[in-house]
C-alpha cells in the first residue's frame, strides 16, 4: 500500500505579518522589563566613556551689566501630541516634565552717559539717571529638571529605535524655558533689580564722601 505524500501547508502572508509584529512586540516588552528589573539592565556590562576634546575659548566680552537680582523658578510641563484617526496606543506621546531654572535681572550701567550723571560743585550731592532693568535669558538647570513620565505609542517607540536622539526632550525643555521666562516677567524681578541697584550705588557713593545721592529711572 502506497502512502500518499503530504505537502506542507503554505503559511498565508497575513500570518507572516502578524508573526513579525508579535516578534517586535516581544522584543520591545522584553527590553522594557530588563530596564525595570534591578540588576538586569547592566547584564551586558555597558560602560560610558567621555572622549570629548578640551573646551576652546572663542571670544572674550567685557560686561557692564550689574546683575542685581536672580529668581528661581519651577514649572510642570504636560505636553501631549496626538495623531488624527489613530489611537494614542499606536501613534502619540505624552510627557510630564519638571523644569527648574533661573532668570537674572540686570541694569546695564554701560548705557549711562555723561548727561545722566549730575554732581554739585562741592561734590556732596549726586544725581544718577539709570535705564530700566531688563531680564536675561532663562537658564534651565539640568540637575533639577527631570521627566516624571513618558507615554509613547507603538509607532513612536519603533521610531526611537532608528532615531539619532531617542526619547529626546527638546520640545518639553523649550516649553519649560518659555514658561519660566513668562513667569519671570510677572514676578516683579526687574523692580527688585532696580531697587537693589539703587541701594548699591547710594552706598557706594556715600562711602566716597557724597552725603546726598539720588538715583532715578525713566518714568
């Protein structure tokens, strides 16, 4: 009796695609588990080496600003990006980020001209007219800024694998800087800087023998 030869069943194309997606998901979730289980993330003995070159001095600039006040700010940034017609689990991201930074307020004494300074003949009285205080650029402190949580869809996670800067935080950092700058404008920091500058100049000139020192700002 002859036994019929059975041909292997051909796997449909859709089944291959499902298997490939399942394999990718397994790899992703395995990577996530390794990152959260203590002791396993360094299983391959990864090391970090700093091979940066020495810093080079490009220019030197004389400053005439008197840094009269500095404010410390903290903001919580909640940035969410959605894609139309796709659920967040597939395409989308949400990042909760705590940004901490400083903003300095200064008076530019280099703008004070000869006409802005008046001294009497006895050199006992002086009047100074100063420009209004201004705010410097917000400086984000990387030591006190951190991401609280990151949620990304499947396609975004796959994109991180091929990105030069995976899990980049540039967007939330820029947003944090902008919010800190806006908060500094409403904080009264420039008024504090003008008051401190006035007090500094009065004490300085009085130590030089002036009995009456008047410091004013444009109205």
